[in-house]
């Protein structure tokens, strides 16, 4: 295998690790939102409600964990195919954009559940998630004017 080919695989698996990490972060933050929403529905502290909360959390984690696992397997193959077919950055952005935008939505819901109490860092995180999500969406969709301007300026 040539050095160039090995470097491409290193880049692919680096991208794959980023996709997996963002997916895992989304899984953990969404768990907090689900727990917070269910806890608000179950106002009193009875034992039955505690068991309901625990069961919702466990079922959610199993279901969302299986989805995350399937996504990691599919995304690895999808990114690896990008080595031969080209468009690796666009494939990476297609995987990352929905996750970042979902993460923004889930993080905003968590902030709302907590009564919009958060310091400036919390709001900065939301802005970064939204900005990166929109940026990834632009790369994934392939804005022709943007790419044409970039290529013309490189020449």
C-alpha cells in the first residue's frame, strides 16, 4: 500500500472517530433531556414514578445506543467508500450536519428544561453547535457559488 493511500485511511478513520464522538455526545445529552422531560411529567416522588423514570431511561438508552451502534458501522463503510469514489469531505459533512443540528436542538431543549439558566459559555456552545451544523450542511449540499469562488481565488 502506498503512503498516500495509508494517509487517506488515517484521515477517514479520524473523520469516523469525530462522527462517533459527536453521536455519543448527542446520545448522552439527549438522555438528560428525556430524563428531565419525564421527571417533569411525574411530579410526585412515589416509588412507582421512580420505577417509571428508570424504565424510560433504560429503554431509551438501549434504543438510542443501538441506533448509535448501527450508525457507526454504516458511517465507517460510507466514509471508506469515499476514498475510491471521491468527495470524502462532503460525505463527512453529510454525516456530521444532522448530528450537530440535532445536538443543537437537544442542547437548547435541555437549557429550556433547566429554566434558561446558563452562563455565557452555555450560550456560546449552542452558537458553535448551530454554526458548525449549518457549515456542515453547506458543505454537504455543495453550494456551487461558494466552491466556484474558492477555486477561482486559488488559481
